């Protein structure tokens, strides 16, 4: 497809063209979340099947997206946005608290958001992997955003005297890699643990990064 079709204009049934377009896009994304995050998965989904699930036509699909990869890209960003909003809201609720309480609250809010719907786990940690260079670049960009959030919390903890002054970027990247890998493996059934156990272990890893080093006892 060379490009998207021309967008509709004017009002219909009391709604503007922009409102109708937003509604169609939402329906396609809802169908994508169901099919990519559930069955049959991104690679086995067709445009016609997605359009049928959304209750719309393939013509309307190409008015909104260039292809299924655009839908997956939008869903990946949306799931990350939801999780980031949850983490930031949790941090706002523990404003002024020590780094241990802040890190625990933020990560548990993140984990609850992204794992509360199994489809979100599959979109974020399974379906996005290896699709294309474009989506790999997007995935790494969002990972970098999470790294920056952890580094910002570490910097604030340093200023409060709660953490060692050092460059936390490598440690934060290692932690994000652990989150991605462990949740991927848990979702695939390769980790014999409950989700609560997985989250508890990841919280320990995060606190190990942010806590100040313990001085040896003489």
C-alpha cells in the first residue's frame, strides 16, 4: 500500500470526522490487543481477520494504518505508557519517602499494570521481539526511557544521602534487561514460580541497585 486513503470530513450522526476516526482507531487497537496479545498472535493475524474482529472493513483499516506492524507499534507504546503512568502515580503517592519505599511502590505499580492483563505481557515481552529493525529501535527507545526513570530516582536518592554517588546507567539497563527476560520466560512457562514470586525477586534486584553499599562489620 503506497499510503493511507483520504480521511473523511464533515459531521455524521452528531460526531465529527475526527471523532469517528478516533473511534475506528480505538476499535482496531482493541482488536489488535485481543489478537496479538491472545490468539492467534501477531504473526498469524491478517488484516482481514483484524478488521472483522474490529467490526470494520479493510478499507477503513488502511485509512488508519499502513499495515499490521503499525498496530503492533501503537499497542507497544500504549502498554508502556499505561505502565509508566502507573509507576509515576505510585511515586507521587510516596513523595518524600526513603528510596526503598519509593522503588518498591513504583515497581510494584508497574508490574501490577503490565501483568494485570496477560495480553499486555505478550505484547511487551513476546510479540514485539524480532519483528523488524523499526520495532526493535522503538523497543530499545522505550527501554532507555525506563533506564532514565531509574537513574532519576537514583540521583534523587544520592542527593538525600540514601545512595552512593555513581553512574547508575549500566546497573539500570541490567535491571530492565532482567525484567524483560524474566517476565518473558515466566509468560512462556519456563520459570516455575508465581507472578508474586517473580515480582518479589525483581524488587530485590532493584533495591540492590539503589540501596547504599553496606560497610563491612569489623
